[in-house]
């Protein structure tokens, strides 16, 4: 056994044995949870995963299944070394923000108006797969506009940057997310508003059967979430389609301006857009997807390259400049993290090379963003050095850098 393996074994063992529960507890303290696919594969290497105690030789087999994971976690060498302190600070922020009761439920989609306004959840997943969740993190909610970064990435994967941006711009619109307007070239302003997401959807599996196209998207969501369950809320889909006059108007307006690719069936494209908005997930799953974006398109739990790094870079750039509706500029200035919000109350944040954060609280401000979600983000960067430009030389303050050992 190598010196590192031997030292790890000695640090965990009692009387020459490492107990499974002790190993799991040590990993959990560092944010590596028992449902992590890497942990399941590691234990499966020994007797189908049923062993409760490991000798030094058995520990070597475990180590060899995931050497980077075990060594990084048990020597505090993961991207957030002091994960317990990080979790403690996040819990304090969560408790502070939980007291906020301002905001209103969205009224233009009836199903969203029926959600419990008290719901509140936060989940974190680092690029090393360290995870933690608070609140109603097992409750499913519709992603709504949080689907737009994934739709944009899928369009880029299939068509490439040049083709995609010959049909959709990349500038903030300065208008509301569903404004009946196009840019000077007659194109949607960017992929993070309704018109742009409808256009990106038209570029995914163009000409394919509607069911096959949506199955493809759902499978990509699941892959980006590390195999976690991704659902679909048919009631929200029907409710959204029934009240979608503005989105139908956007579609017909773009068709009138000949903005769509040739041979596009407008009604199929709109149905596809409504379906993508009606995908549902939990903050536990959404944070893994956000971390996949933060990790240059590689899912941290599986190592699968879901999106190309260049496409993720483009996506994060537009999330930073356009992802928070009419609050995007202010959010980029004060919070400085690429993010995308949705009218269901979700906010998905991707902190490059660190990880993803998902927040869900249904009460919205006048711009359509979650009140608690935005406040959580503001307090997050007031306590941690997570703003995109916090790594500049000469910035001196007392905020915590979670990447550093303390």
C-alpha cells in the first residue's frame, strides 16, 4: 500500500479495521454524501457493497476505485477544504433570510399561484462534488426560465456558436423578459429571454419528432444532474400553454420577421418551449446542474463531459449579463456571479471553478425574481469572496475565501 493510502488507513482505523460508518461520516463532513455515484461504485467493488468493516487490504481496493476522491476529502484537499465551516456560514445566512416575508406569487400562470409561499430551499454542490442542502430541498418545482441556459447550451452543442448567433443575439435587451421586440437585425436579443429561448429551442434536433426532441432534452438534464431524477409537471405545462398569449405573439412576430430557420413548425417550437419551462426538479438536483456549468461542462459526480467548455463559457457570460431579467445589471454589479432566475422562484448560480448553488423561494419581487433568493445571494457575497472579480490583486477585506484552508 502506498504511503498516502497507509496514512489514511491509520487515521481512520481502530485495531486494524476501518468501519464503514466511520468512513462515511468522514466523507460526509467534507460534503461527500452516501448517494454520490463515486461512493456507490467504490463500495460496490467489495462484496457488492455490503461490507461493514474493512481491513487494510480491503481499504486499498476502496482507495484504488476513487483515489482522488478519498485522498482529497480525507486530507482536506477538495476545492472547499473547510466544508463544515462553509456549511455553518451558509446555514446562518439561510436562517437570516428565512425571516423575510415580502414578495408575491406569480398570477399569470395559475398553477404557480397555488404554490406554498413559505417554501424555501438552498443547495450547494462544488466542482469536487461536495454537497449540502437546507430547507425544502426535496420538494419539486418547475424550472421555468432556469431552463434557458441548458436550452442555449444544447443549441450550441448541436449547431455551433456561429449558427446559433446568426439566429439570436447576445446583448442585454433592456426590456422585460417577454417584451414584443427584436434587435436591430430582427433577431431575439439574447438566449436568456423568452424570444431567445424559443429560437434556441427551434435549433435543437430540428426536424425531429416532438416527443424525441423532448426526450433528448430530458436525458441531457438528467446527465447534467449526475443521474438524479428530473421530472415534468403536466399541470403547469397545460396551465402555461393556456395563458401563453404573449409567447404565441412573440412566435408569430418572429415568423413575420423571417427570424426562424427554414421549415420550422411554429406551434411545435412553442410547445417545445412550454415543455422545457415545465421541467421540474429539486434544489438538490439543480445545484448539480449548476456545478456542471461551473466545472466547464463536466458533471462533478460522474465525470461525464455534458457540454463543451467553450459553450459553457458563452453560457456563463450571458447568464452574468442577462440572466436576472431587468435586474441583471444590478445583480452583476452587486453579486457578480453568473445566474439565471425563473418565475417559479428558482435561482441557479454557477461560480466558475468552485461550484453551483440553487435557491428556491416562490415569492417574487416586481421584476420576477425570488425575493429571498436575491437576498440570499447578496448576503452570500457580503460574507464570502465569490464575486467574479474578487480575485483581483489589491482587494483587501475580511470576507472569507472558501477555497483557502483556515
